[in-house]
């Protein structure tokens, strides 16, 4: 008998507990590679009104200076999510993170951002920063959950529709 396809999972936020059998440990995470770009672009276009281009992602992969850092999360052969961070100047910048709708609410987004934070720690960075659309409740919830604080608001930051960006910052060495 053929195996049943995986059913889409839904976070059961109303009831509190999640019933999904999947956890971040059930995904394989590795550096983004050229062969991932088609799948990454498909997810990117599904997730964002202002998606990155293929060239933007390709630049993340091909970086001998280690300024650009990226990871993909896979469930079998299927792309489940990705994260991109930049390590330049005096702080790490979380540049992009997305989880495909089917795998949301499982802790994968949090896991991917925690990997970027861990990389910042390992490199000795003190600050991790990012911008997020003011209306993006899921992402704002994720960043707050990880201890980021909203430090400013950039009015009309997003060119497409002039939505405001919230700037979030995480201090990796608080109290020092
Ligand atoms: C934002 C995103 C990456 C979250 O990924 P995810 O795997 O579903 O998130 P997680 O399951 O790891 O959730 C971690 C925390 O985020 C918050 N969160 C996640 N989804 C949320 C939602 N729909 N509403 C409010 N908070 C939410 C919660 O605090 C959650 O912690 P909890 O489960 O203990 O309450 C995902 O929704 C996504 O890909 N969105 C589209 C792309 C995007 O907006 N990226 C961010 C650009 S700045």
C-alpha cells in the first residue's frame, strides 16, 4: 500500500497544546545551496509581497567572506523553511526567515532564528537586529518570544505600500 501523504498541520493555538507529531528535530538543517533556489523562491513568493530575487539569494550562498549566512530546513526532500543573516559592521542582521505554511506553528521558525542567534554568539557579536512589517503579527510574536525588543519604528519603510517597519534588537550580552 502506498504511504499516505503528510497532512497539513495546523497549530492549535486556541486549545493551547499542539497535537502535531513533528518537532524542529524532525527537520534537516544545512547551509543553503544553489540547488535549493527554485524551492526557496517559490516559498519566498508565497510568503512576501516584496519577495527577494534569485540573484539576492544566490549572493547569500556565494560568499567567501562569511558575511552572508543562510540555512535551509528540509523535511525529507521538501523545503520547509529558511533563514538568512548578515554579519557585518557592528551587529548581526536577521535578513530573512520563512516557514512554508504547511509547517508553521511547530517551532521551526523559532529554531531557525535561534540558529542565527547562535551563530552571532559564536562570532562574538553583541547585537542582533532586524526590521519587520508592523502588521506581521506572527513574526513580531516570534521575535518577542525570543527576547527581541522593539527599539524604533521606520515610517513608510516598505516601498511597495509604504507600510511602517518595526526595528527589533536582541542584546546578547545584557547587563555588560
Ligand atoms: C514568522 C514565521 C517564520 C513563524 O514561523 P513558525 O514556524 O510558524 O513559528 P514557530 O512555530 O516557531 O513559533 C514561535 C513563536 O512565534 C510566535 N508566533 C508564531 N506564529 C504566530 C502567529 N500566527 N501569531 C502570533 N504569534 C505567532 C509565537 O510566540 C510562537 O511561540 P509559541 O508557539 O510558544 O507561542 C512564519 O509565520 C512565516 O514564515 N511567515 C511568513 C514569512 C515572514 O513573515 N517572515 C518574517 C519576516 S520579518
